[in-house]
C-alpha cells in the first residue's frame, strides 16, 4: 500500500504560470482534501470532496480549482500562480466512518512562486 | 478570532520530562478532538482522537478533553528525542459534510537528550 501519493514533490513557478498538483490514494477512501501549510499557520483547507463527483470549498479556495477525477484521484489546479500561493500543499484522505477524524496525509508538494 | 487556538511554543524540554500541549476552542459543536504529529518536512499523522469528553491513553500519550472549559490537552510522559516534532490539534463537529475539520496552528516540541 502506497497510501497517499503526491506529485510533484517540489515546483518553482513564475507569477502567472499555471500548474496542477496531483494526488492519489489506494485505500478506497471516499473523502479527500487539499490543504496548504504556511509557516506558523497550521493547515488551512482549500477544497474537499465527500465522494467521487462532488467538491466543496474550504477556508481558502480563491485562486484554486479542483477535480475529483475518480475515487482514487483528486487534483488541485492553480490557473495563474501568485507569490501568495507559495506554500506547502498536502493532500489527505479519510474513510467515510471517520471522515475528517482519521486523515491520511501525503508527503506534500513544496511550491515556490517567484 | 480563530475557532481553534493552540499554544504557539516552541517548547524545549529535557529527555524524560512530562510535556503538556494545549488547545482551546470556541465552537461548542465540536465533538471529535484529534492530535496529529508532524515531523519536519513530512505530512501529519494521526496520534489519537477522542470523542466527546474524557481521557484517552495510548502508551506514553494521554489526551484530555474538557468540554465545559472548551479546552483540550495532550500529555507526553517520559518524553524522548524521537518525540521532537510539531503537534497539531484538530476538531470536528458530529455532522459535517465529508468530515471537515479545523486545525490549530501547531506547537513545535524539541526534546533534548
């Protein structure tokens, strides 16, 4: 079991460029999440998905879009990157019974926007 | 005001010390209380969770919830250098779409040999 995988691990973008962060889980979980983590600010929820085909905004959705491609995959897209989006991005998943309680996190993507 | 406030730290203790990590919250609807541990440059991992009030023990770790005071704690006994990490509290209401939870900002702990 690989758990939750994220690609890429590191990325440097210029302001205005676009990119997609990929996330996949092999635990057959229904719920998936995208967070960003900035120094001293904990985890802030960007978007989440309760099941395949559904997505909802979290605390800080502006500047991002998501796609729940299937039960395994949940991608995060930055259409026009800004320096304020420099952060570490974590994807997570949960089974339905403990959704949001027992979250399994990926290793993160470290994004720098110049 | 944030829904979840966590003692900011950083905290530095000698090996073998008892560590107390704390969070307060304002949303009385929170029913699940979680503690995650995050090692440097890694994703968080769940340490333990508690439903409603009371204590829960797992080895050297004890989680306490006091809903009347809206206060939760994580105690680490006989702390080890391997406990050095950032600890995040998180909370969730009973009925939430997809299980949205709210995280504290984390407390960084260093246990010195």
